[in-house]
């Protein structure tokens, strides 16, 4: 017996995910617009720290990381719930988000450890 039954609240969970992704995109766009609108000339250096350069480095690093992990992502077919999934774009996109999230989490741990021993 290989019948696969979807969970009772699967549709509700999917719609909640769609709403949360849309809200996250909206907050990101608003935050970016607000930051560019309220930026002052002297905001690049805060307490002797080049905050502007660090911000640009992080943003560009994230974009480069997303591009590299998408390029290196696997497009091998996956069997999910008994169905063969072969869409190359979405397979690579899934790998991109998994690898990028893993790298960012590892980066957070490393930076926390380094800052702990530096101070």
C-alpha cells in the first residue's frame, strides 16, 4: 500500500508560507527604500567603524554567495512523495537557499566565536 495522503492543514500551511514570504519581501523593499531616503552624508563612519563599507561588503557578499551556490547547486532529479521532480531551475534554487543558509549560520557562529576571544 503506497498511497500518499497530504496532511490535513497542508493548504493552510502553504498559504501561510506565501503570506509570510510576501510580507518579508515587502518589509525588505520598505527597509531598503527607507534607508536610502534617510541616509546622511556622515553615516559611513560610526564611532570610528566604517559601517558603510561593511554594509556594502555584506550585501555584495550575499549576492555573490547566492549566485555561486545557485551555479554549484545540483539539478539531479529528486523523488518526492513518489513523484519524480525534474525542474532544473527549482532544484538549483532549493540547493541555493539550503547552501547559503548553511554558510550564513556557520559564518554567524564563527564571528561570535572570534568576537568572544577578541574582547
